[in-house]
C-alpha cells in the first residue's frame, strides 16, 4: 500500500479533531456499533489475515488465530459485554470536609489518539488498543508496522472499509510516516515496541505535552526452582519461548535454573523441543519465521556456538533460526546484553535467592515479565514481591496476557501505563472528578472572617 504523504497526514489529524468535537463518539450506541463492525470485519477477513501473517512471520494458523484474530474477537466480545457498566459514573465516598454532597468519577474519552503497532503480533497489537480506544469513546489514527507489509495492507483495508476516517484511520508507511505522525498534536499516544524507539516516541510527545502509554520490553527472567514440576515447566516454557519464533515481548528471555535439578531439567527441555518441532524445526508446520534478515543476523550474533546444547542453526534465505538453548551462560555473554526477541534460550545456574537477585539486578532495567516455577508459596511470594517487573505467572508463562481482568504493562523502562479489559478502557479515558454539593445548607466554616474557626477546623481535619 502506498505510504501516506505528509500533507494528507496533517489533514487526516485535523479532520479527526473536528470529528471528535462533533461528540458522535460519546454515546454508548455509537461505541457499541463501532465495536460490532470491527468484530464483523475481523471475522470476514480472517482467512486473509491469517494468510498475511503466514507471509510476514510464517505463523501457523493455530498461532494466527490463538494469538491474533481469535484473541481480538474475544477481546471485543468481552468489551461489549461490560462496556455499559464501565461507562457508568463511579460513586465514591465524600469526605466530611465537603459535606453535604455526593462524589463521582466520570470516564470521559481522551480525544484523538495515535496508536503505533509493532511487527511481532502485528494484527493483535493494533486491534487490542484500538478496541480499548473505541470503547472509551475516542478517535484513532493507527500506524501499522512497516516490517509486516502484508498484515499492514489487510489492516488498512479493514479500517478503510469499516470506519469513517474521522473516527478511525490507518496510515501505512515507513519511518517517515511515523515521524510525521509524531509531529502532530494528539491527545494521547499509545506505542508498542522497543525501549529504544519508545524513548524517541516519548521525546516527540513531550513537544506537545502529549500523554503516552508505552508497552516496551526487557529481559524477562524465568526461574525454575528445585521443587518445580519439571514436566509441566518444560511444556510451558517451550510454548512461551518458541511461540512466534521467540518474537514475543513477554517471552522468557533467559532461564535461572536451580543447580540441583539443572541436569534433569535440561534433559526434559531438550526432549520437549524435539516433541514439539521434530528433529528439524525447519520442516515443522508449527514453527514460525523471523520477521526479516536484519533481525535474523542480529539474533544469530547473540549465539555462542560453544555454549549451544540444542539448535543453533539458521537458514537465512528462509528467515529461519532453529529453537536454540545455550547452557553455562554468564552475564558477560553477548546474549545477556540485550533483549533477545528470538528463539534463543540462555540458561544460568543458581543456588539461592541472592543469586537470582544479583542476576536480575545486574541487567539494565526492570523486566516486562517474570515467571516462577515452584511449589513453594513462600518462595513464590518472596520473588513476586521483591523483583520489580510488569506482570507474570507462577507455574506458567505468557498466560497472564490471556486474562482480561489483569492489567498488562511494564514498569520503569519496560513500559509506562497498562491496558487489557477495564484497564484498557481506563488507559484511553480521563477520570474526571465531580463533586455535587447540596444547597439546602451552607456551612459558614470556610468563609471569611475566620475568627474563632481554626480550632474547629483542626478538630475535623485532625
């Protein structure tokens, strides 16, 4: 699809501000109808979406449905189920200082939003924030990823066929279009991608004091304690790491495995990879591909062949990297210097809690996710409360994202803000505080003159 020229972007954003000011997005029926149209469009184009994902990322249809179209349909359905309740003003207590009266919070839309989607889940991570933004009564300019051109094209078609461009518009293109969009005055920017680009987005947003939600990444640890159920652990770790060929922001980036069970764990892990993808994952219909050759080269440069115990091979012309496991990894290894974002799993041995803390704290910033495999509640609670991370699982990986009742987001450099379910509705809403005071009585306490009133004020405020 032809990149959008700068003058057209300027006009598009102006028109969205005008459309929002018509107040057409504010009512429940308008939001409901827009979400229903979006859900119908996804179902109608499901085959084309899956085909595009196969071309861009080699996604098996099961993954394409389970992590892209299916989860978007589920998200919209759940949003429609709860939307009327979410939109209601929320009653809150009223302090004695402002009695008599009543207090409530109104959820009002932020206005015109820019959503910038990434390449790894290019459909889902465009549609999920779009769903939340529509539910909250906003207009949206959506920038699909230029790295997945086939998926970008089908997104643009769906948006163009489904919505008035004043309500939702998709802007295809490269870095030039993203830069032009970031120069516009939006009411909110929602970005999913790398920490490096997140910094650029935040700098651009600061020029207009535009609030941002940044869904970024980081090196997410996965801890396998000596009392873990190893059979369950290897199943859930292999799924979490190698789905989408490792290109998942919340994939286990590296494993911390207790010394006493490492040998048994590695044996089971190796067998599980073989069970899932066969002797040559290149021939597996259930294993994806790297998005482009540049990322393939970047990932391969992280691998130390001397430490590979599984995989390690690549076929550049097919954008294929085999599921790879590296053992005896240290913090000095290249693979521990950056987020891997690919099918490479380093293993570090530990003996005690301090070993875990030392490893996690030595890395540049707080991880987006953390996974703990253990049957010991004290161990679980200690780690979840002391390691700073966005969200995670105990005895599982990735699946906290599948629960819309849990907020999804990072902390520190792994992200700002959170969404999913009601948290997504909140993300794209302004919480407007309203105090409604009664008029049947007007207490003289807070009016001048203040003589002889301070002692009483101290009593009620103390």
